[in-house]
C-alpha cells in the first residue's frame, strides 16, 4: 500500500489501510506484519489446523457467517484481489470457490480482468461501466458443458448455442454498447477486461 | 488402455540422452512477459514460433535475460523461425527486423475466428509429418496471466488438440492435459518442479479418478467444480499415476531456481 502512495509517509499509509480481519493458516504472513496489525486492533483468526480448505475459502466462510442473513443474498458482494496469477492450482482452487458459494456475489480481480459467476438459476443483465471495463470479454462454461446459452449485447452473440471445452467457448468477444444479457442452462463464468486508466 | 508417459525434461539444463519418451519440442511465444527460463525452452526447441505480439516480447525481453551481452547479438541469436497470427500487436520495427533475418512471416489477419495460439498449433500440426505427431511436444510461453478470456481461450486449445502434447508455461506453473484415453505416468523432475500440484476437471465433471504418488490421492473419486477438485495437492516422491473417466488438467509448480 505505501508504494501506491509514494509521496506519503509509509507508516501513515499502513495505519490508514488496516485490515479488520487477518484469517488463514498463517504459514505465509511475516511475524512483524502480524504483530503490527495485531497491535492496531486487527482481529487475527488462526485457522492453521484446517488444511482442507484454501485461504480464500476460509475468508468467504467467515464473511458468510458474519453477514446478517437478511442481507446475504441481495446486498453483499465480495471483491477478491490476488486470486488470479501465481500458482495455477491456487488459481483453480479460487475459481472453484465461486462455484462452491454460487449464491454469493464474489468477484475475482486482477490488474487486467475481473471474473464472476452467472448462476444458471437466473437471467442476467450486465450493465457495462465503459469508462473502466471492456471491451474484451468472455463467457466460459467451466465445470460442465452448456447445451444452450443465449446473449445480447456482444459482438458475437450466442443463440441457444452449445458451449464446451474442446469445442466452442466464448473468448475474445467484445461488448457492444452498455448492456449485456445472458441466460444459460449452466453456471457460466463472465470475464471482462479492466481498462488501464 | 495404453500408458502415456510425461516428464518435464524441457526444464532441465540438458535432456538425458536415452530418456524416454524421446520428444521433439516446438516453442510458441505469446504476448506476455517471457518466463525467466525462456532461453532454456528455446534451446530445447527445434521449431520456434512467435504468435503476433510474442515477437515483441522476444525482441524486447531476450536481451534483458542476458544483460552482460550486446542486445543486437542476443536478438540475432534468438531469431524465431516463424511469426504467425493476425498481426495486430507486433510492432512494425520488430516485424521488419525478423523478416530481414529470414523469419517466415505468416499473416493470418483475415482469420478472426481463432486465437493466435490456435493458429500456431494448427501451423505446427500441418507442418509436422503424421508419423512424428506422437513424439511432438509443443511448449507455450505466455499463455497464462494477462486477460482472463485469453487465458481461457488458450486452455481450450489444449482440449481442442487433445491428441497433441501441449504444455502451457508461466514462471510459476506448467499445465497440460491428461487425456481420458490413456493411463498416465508422470515422472517428476524434482530439481525443477513441484511439490505443489493439482488435477482439475475443467470441462466436464469426473465421475471417477484414481491417482498414486500424491499426498492426497484420489481413489475412484468424483471431482467437479462446485465440489471437490484436487488443488493444493503435493507430489510425494518421483512418480505420479493418473487415470480418469474424463480429460483432466495436470498442473505443477515450477521451482524458483
């Protein structure tokens, strides 16, 4: 964080950007970092005994249990930085978290792209924020082939089109205008490029 | 069911003489930062292709991997055999430079239906005699990271050409397909890869997969997105075996040398 505010004092930046919670199996966090945030009042949740789930999975579980029931489905959206790139098995594990918690809005973000799940239980309207995202996009049938997907608002729309790995998937597509609609018989992964601002 | 052997010998400084299987390597460079071991892959490859903007990467970044040498010398030494693609990313100066050195330029700008990687794989497929296809292994640098729809498109190329050995490489990981048509033996090169690994049922759920050699082995285990996938696994020892009812993606970490 201090590197993103080079004109400011590093300690001031660190105090301002204090996490509410640090959670996980604690095998990567440096002791000095842990002590620093603990002294500022950050809640430390040591889950080192739980080797069955990824750190992201643990965090999503915490948020799901923390958020009041009434707000969960419609109002909560979990933004995740750092889920893509790095070790590929980690990236896949993080992708799987979207599918495991398909009733929660979870957005994975990198410098270049954002991705989230479009559950098959709903028709979807995606309002494109053209000042910050697009035009490159894709719809990816991860996990299960799609027998029928239909879109509007893309350069190459789908029309009851089959999609599967080993055949057609919608990558290198382009958003045209400001609204995209999607319906499908399976959960699809939506991805769109983030503009370099 | 036939046995298929896999081994990341392309990451070794030299490939052991009587190593089986004996493979011919081709290298495809896509438009992402070159992995730090790009010169090693280049050395092992008998055919080197750049996909469009991948040529910019070789031109700009190979000299950076040899900072003590003169940049022009490095560029001449790392001259691709072919530059293939829709030519919307390669810089004119880079194109002219390699063309003047004799690189074959294949302009596929009329073809907007396939990705640059797909075009390169098709070229190699058409180029390699049928008899040699099973001993061919295509190494791809720059397929992961960057735009996520590109990454998924590149992953799909593995599934579209499932009878070809294609390895996608980044600085951190390598990935390739284990086709359901074979039992698989993966010989782990412990000096350069591991221990972190995974088996991922990308396109279709797996009703039954079985492994040996992993910390958490599968035993006729079901895998699917939304349920169990084998990530954050660990290789134990030097041999992993896999059999499955579906095509699985194998991924293993590359050691920081």
